[in-house]
């Protein structure tokens, strides 16, 4: 048996072992999490932890080509945070971090840093008390006594004349700002799991810039792909729309590959040039 065959058998054996050790409640919990059913996700992840509390770098099949790393403490922590149960969420985040799998995966590590919004924020400093405030003139005005005035008479000093302000030039609005804001909004919605919102922001919008149009097509395809997986990977119409957006992206950015920190391996494989 050559080395490659032995390695393949090892990977297969590991995958089978992990699948056997991963309770079915983990798969159901991930689906509930994607649907934003936080209560159901919490319940199912607690059941998964009761069955196997050890997180592992191995993956579990969720639906079709969709695989997730077995990290039930991490998913439980985020589901708790979404419900405002920060005390419990922080404990689960700590346990997931202690086991060492999630800190090694960029997408998971990002949520570890914020603790799902439950991370204590530093206290704002109190504004400093203003003890004394005064105004300082720009320059001393020359004092000129009127003719015939004596030292005992009051002297009237004309205030210095202010220089006339130059006419203001109103800058023309930069159309690229609106484009960047729309893309930034869509990206933020996608990263927070608001896939319908991502599509609403990017659908029916024309981008004159090729790079912007490519990124818009990429995030539309990614959002449709996530919804397609959540729906059980059976909607042929949704799959056709995904492929259409992917084709637009490939034509606008030949040979480009999506950022693995933002997109799942399954989606990247779908977009990769053929």
C-alpha cells in the first residue's frame, strides 16, 4: 500500500469516527442556528455537549456539501449571546477557547474576540472638569489717541477689522462613496448571517465599476448559497441564480479566488475557475 492510499484510508477512518462521535443534535443545532432560532440552537447544542463535549478540528456533514467543524461550545455560546444570556455565553466562549480548536480558525476566532457582543467594554473616561476658561485675542490692536485728547481722557479704540472669508467651494459628491457604503452594508449583513438583507441591498443595483460589480455578484452568490444550504439544497431555481452570479464574478475577475476568511470551503470550490 503506497503512502497516498494509506493517508486516504486514515482520513476516511477519522471522518467516520468523528461522524460517529458527533451527536445528531449538533447537525440539527447548526441548522437552527443558521435559521436564527436561537432557543432551539441552544437546546440542541446542550444535547450535543451532553453526548460529546470535546471539540475537534474534524468536520460533520450538515447538508449536501456543507460541513462544519465540531465545536458545540462555540455555537452554544453564540446562541446564548444572541438571547442576551451573556453570563452563560462567556463561560461557553471560555470553554471553547480553552479546548483550542476555535482560536485556530479565523472566522471562529473573530467571534471569540467580541464574545458575541458580550465582551465587557472598557469604561469611558469621565470628561475633565474645566476649572477656568478664557479667550485670547489674535493680536493687540494699536491704541491711537484722538487729536486733542489728554492722558486722563478715555481712549476709544476701533476693533480690528476681520479679514473677509474666502468664498466657499462646495465639493462635488463622490459617487464611489455610495458604492462603497452599499458594498460595506451588504458585507456586514452577510457576515452577521443576514443573508436575505444582503440580497435586498445588492439585487437590482448597477455598479459601473468592474471591481465593485464583481464583489456584488460574489456576495449575492454567497448569500444565495447559504440560503440554499439552509433550505436543504433542493431548490433548482436558487441553484441557477447562484451559478449566474458566479459566472458574472468569473467574467469580471478571471482567475480570482474568494477570501477563505470570509467564505466556506464549499462555496470557494463552487466559485473556483474550472
